[in-house]
C-alpha cells in the first residue's frame, strides 16, 4: 500500500464526512491561554499521549478537527472531566452494525487502517482479531475482504461469503459498501 493510496483513501473519507462540531468551546482557562489550534492540540496531547499516537496516523480525525472541535472544555484546569466526551452521533448519522457502539469497530482518534478502523477487534467469542484495511477496496489484500482477515470477516463465522475462516464461497469482489451500506448497518441488500 503506497502512501499516495492511503492519502487518497483519507481524502475520500474527508469528503464523505464533511465537517461538524458539538459546539466545543475553546475559551476556558488553560486551552484559551495557549494560542493557535496546533498549540492547543499540543497542550492536550501533553497529557493524552495515547491520542498523540493515534493522531500520528494518516487515518485520523486530526485531518478535520482539533481537540476542541469535538471536546468542549468544561473546566479551567486539566483533570478528570475537564472536557466533554461527545457521542459519535454528534456529527455522524450512520447506523451501526448489530447495535454495536461505533467505537467497537472504529478508533475515534486515529488508526493505521483506513476509515479509522481499529487494528484489533474484540470478537463475539471473547477473543480478538487483527484487521488490515488500508484501501477503499473490496476483495483485495488491502481491502475489506481477504482470507478471513478483512474488516467484516473477522467476526463472521457463519456467513456464506467471506467468513472468518477464509473459506466462504466467492462473491462480488468490488467495494462491499456499494451493496452493504454503513447507512443500513451493512445489511445485505433486498433481493431484486
């Protein structure tokens, strides 16, 4: 996967996402005193080192928003509860799959995978699975479906196509989302 392909995938996501904010305020104490948005983000990332690691990836919310674009400052000094933790639905309207939380599949701050997709998914059986998804493609080594390691396959052990064992029967090889839309919770399309 080339950097250019990752960047192209990131641009596609940005175009699809648009922009939005939960009305986060940047005027409280320590954040307002820092100055530029980059400086404000740097102040946040001084303590939130886990987020700093996620933001280093090309697939990251930092491409659209700084910290206060999502997190409204609620206290003048850092500490527990100093900033809001918004629901994904503050900006996004897609339906989740099987009533899962958005963060079951997506790492909200950033990921090495495209579309903020988690690199490790918790499985229904209690285990975990590594996911590799670096291109907006269907059945390819970098896409949604490949040898039981694709984004959707890792959890699906009883589907006809693209199952977690990598033994499902062949199916369409294009961009899965064309038929199994996020908006519809990835449900199979109605027969025509």
